[in-house]
C-alpha cells in the first residue's frame, strides 16, 4: 500500500527519508526493520529520520503501530548482533595488540576500560541504546568482551524498544510534522558528538603533558 499522504503533506522523495519511504511503501514492517538494521551497521543513517517516518506511515495506515514497533526493534537487534559478532571475531587479544601500537595510550588505559565494562557493561548496553551515536557503537565492545549473547540480546531488545517507541510514537502523533523529531534528536546527536570530541581532546592534552613531564624528569 502506498503512503496515503494528506493534502497538506508531501511524500519524501529524496535522501534518507525518500529511501526509507520507498522501503516502507514496498515492504511494510519488514522494510522498516531492514532500514533500522542498516542504521545500526552504518550510523550515518539516522534513526531520527527512519523511526518517526515509520510512525507517520503507521498513522497513514501503511502498517499497524504494533507492526512498526515489532519490526524496528527486531531490526535494531539484528544490526546490533552483527556488530557484536564483529567485535567477538576481532577479539580481545587483537585489541590489545593494536592498542599497544597506538600513540599516547597505555595498556593500563585499556585494562581500566575493560574493568569498567565488566562492572557496568549491562547498563552501558541498555542505556547506550537510547544515546545517539553510542547506540550502534556499544555493540562492538560487548562482543570484544564476550558479554553473554542472551544477556546482550535481551538488553538490546529492551533498550531499543524504548528508544524506537519514543520516536515511532512521536512520528505517529505528529503526522506530517514528523520531521520535527529529526530536528530535536539531531541536536542531541550533535551535543553527544561535541562531548565526545571534548573528551578526546582533553585526554590527548593530558597525555601529552604527562609525557612532557616524564621526559623532563629523565633529562634533569
């Protein structure tokens, strides 16, 4: 069934929105699930576009609301599991080998990160599903650290259901103003990215200062 847009709305015809619209038009719920699975694997594909648009499609009768939530959550889980297995295949030993060759980092940094993940990994996977950018990336360290797969899947499904429900329902309720969701979630994504950049820059500056002090002590 083609999207039955109101007279005041126009069908998205280009970019990510147009691509997602075509998938949902052609495949219904499975198309929305496929789009979200790909969004997990390729984070530049924005869930803040795909999910509200799926909710809008549900409001137009293209698919039911339960179907929209089921397929998008299933897509989230499938995409996350693929990333999990990529992390598991990469492995902890290989991670340590590559980490040891990187500048400005120490083995102790990675060890602290591993200890943190061992203690807080379940919370990181669950809440990470509701944080732009991290919602995809968190699957890789979960795989590297071999979090039990059934735990990973359960946390991913629950966290993704919450995130997906908020954005799908927003698109459902907003109707042809579904793009409003993209605006606000996009701002949140940019804020998270800025915080990550600030954290990385702070880490590098501190490590450079520490290295300079160590060299100064050795030369004095």
